[in-house]
């Protein structure tokens, strides 16, 4: 009897308890850690030593050491896996690239990880260096890397590990649009996640593996689609969408685990604020008969491992002068949460877009367009350090100026609102213009009106007029689906100042900075 045909039996098992031959496994998991080796604030940014001592901080590698050790002690069989995006997000990555992530993950004893899109931010070279250092498999099934010499024959699609005398199949997934989101190079092609998982499940099943776990950096919606299409998958450990699943919090996007048939889907938000702990029971045929758990909040009540605190402090020494420099002051917190900035006008989007436009307005530039995926954190009220600015804007993007017809700007905005339902990072934050979009319309025909600011007033966007625009070099080069900027731009200059420096200087020139929204983006 196949696993698909055993759905009824599995559901009965969920209510009747364990059989004698059942196998139990605790799956500990993280995702979207983004180099948050130190404790973070409630805004996911830096947290001061004073606040940490007061118990007001979350996460950090030292708390993970304690929480993982405690969870392992509660279980007879456990594995520790990651849903991708260990790279990028703080000065630790800017300075060390993947080296600190590799060191900490080895220390914590991970059993496997999937490739996230940010693992490609600095090309295959940095990913390969990370893979050469870690002591566990790094996986990605839905891509062809055979033409990339740094990854060919090294990056596996799936692997079998053993725990408690049983074989566990691990499969990796990364976003299908990684070539838009990062810099994997021209030698890697990405493919449909469902087909990739089906292929690997068939291989694993042929080898007698009937307990299959997908490590998916593809987002909560894609994970549910994979589970529905490939019921042989038992557990999906997710990432990419920074989804918080919980059975106790009213802020959760769904239950933990989210069940699709007999497939248990889990995800633990991001930045090390939680450690996922899923307890799964399999029957003798490898069918999930029970799946329970809850993400563990790594708050001030979780003790920090002292040797890890000391090691992180040593690693932080070269970074201190940079990040502790006070560059500005804010009158109120600046909202930069992805759940806001990726679906509507937000305070951080206005700050960054204003800073970009202000820097180049003397060159005749009229319009600024920033991708919300480049905004990685909020800023709390009061003094602002350079470290906080770099946490918001960690990618070392430069200002890029160019000219393009109004028709190209319209196409860019259509791209920007085309994946709002997926909370995609391409959502545009703007300055020097405003637009209205219709969420009920089909992607590609959602923009209702675009108005461009000219001499203090607004006039309709002219499809044939050439406008001067500023963005960042990633977006100008076609990142986040902004292909029109790569193909249709004229008089391009991609090598302006660093966006983080521009933003810090703008903040410093507007003390104290007061965050705001101004009806630049209206949803019909």
C-alpha cells in the first residue's frame, strides 16, 4: 500500500496513538537567520548590551546553543536543519562573508541545510567556500549546476542520513526566481520545485527511504503546493517568506505544523528569534501518524552559552568602530517590517527613496524607485548608529541613475505590484511620484494611475517622455524582476555611493528624523 493510499490509516493513527513499531523524531529547525549572531531587538535589529542584560533581547547564537542542547535532551532522536538564508543581513556577513555562519553552524551541529537565494548574493564562489567549510550537506534540487564548475558534482539535490536506526531522506529547494533575487551567475538554471521534489522522492523511495523531509527556501505558499502535489513528502521545513506558524499566538500566519494531507509544514519566522521544534511520529510504513510542536521563543529567559558569547564578541571586535558610530537621531520608530513594506507604502521605504532622490536631484533626477526586498529591518526611536543603518541596508548596493521612457516606468511598477500576494520583495517604494494600483486586477494590468512630481505639482506619467530615475544597482540590473530597467535604460551610471551611506547622511541632515507616510501608494 502506497503512502498516498494510506491517508485514511494515517488519520486514524493521529487519533488512536502510537503503534509498537512507530518511530519518533524531533526536527529542530531555523530559517532566514541572516547573520544575526548577536541578540536582536524586537525590531529584528541590533540590541544593546544594556537591553540584553535587562532581558529585552531575542535570539543570537549563544541562546541557540542553549535551546538546541535542551531540546536534544528532551528527545530520543533529533535532527537540526536549516531552511536557508544564513547569509547577509549584518556587518558579520559584510566583513566575514560565510565564515562565521559556517563556524556557528558547525558548533551547533546541523545535519543539513538548503540553499537560500541570499547564499548567492556574492556568487557561487562564496557559497562554495561555505560548503567547503561546513560539516553537513548543503542541498538544492531544483537547479541545474552542471555548467557551474564551482558547484557541479559538489552541490547535492538530496541525501540520506540515519538517525535512531532509520533512514531519513533530505531534499533541498531554493526559490525558482533566484536568478532575479540574487547573483548566481549565468551558469545555473532554476526549475519548478514540484517537479524537482517528485524526481528526488522517486530516487529516495527506490532506495528504500520512506521518511522524507524537504528543506525548502521557497515560501509558505509554495510549500503548501509542493505538499499537495507530492504527498509522499512527510515534512517540509520552510523558509524565505519569514512565516511565523504557531498554535498559541494570534500573530501567526497558520498553525504549527500546517498539515496538507499527511505532510507537516513548519517555519519559524526569521533571524533566530525562534527555534522550531516539531515532534513527528511515523508508522512502520513511513506515514506520519502524529506531528506536534511549537516554535520556542528565544527571549531573555533563555540563557546564553558563555563560550559562544565570548567568541562572538571576539569576532565583533573589527566591526565595533563602524557600527557604534552614531550618525543620526529619530523622533519615532521607523517601520521597516517586510510584512508592511512589501505590500504598501511604508515609513522605511519613504526614508530610503527620499534619501536616494535627495542625493541626485541636482542632476535633474525626478523619480526614485526602491525595492522593498532591500529593506531588512526597522529602526527604533532615538540615536541611530551606522550599524542600525547597515542592518536595514546590508547589501552594499550603490546608487544607480538612468533615463527611461514613461512606458518603461509603468512596466516597472506593474512588475513591482505583480506578486503582492506572495509578499515579494519587488514591491516598489517611491519618491517624486505616486501611483494607484488595483489588487483585484490581473498581474500586468494593475496600475491604475501614475503621477510624477514636476515643479511642486503632479502631472500624469507620459509614456513617451524620457524621465531621469534613481534606484540601486541591483534593481537597475534587472533584480527582483525589474528587467525593463536593464533592457530599456539609457545613460546608465551604476556606480554611485553606497545606499547605506546615502541614507545615513540623509538622516543626519534631517535631525531628528520624523518617519511618515504620504499617500504615495494607493490601493484601489
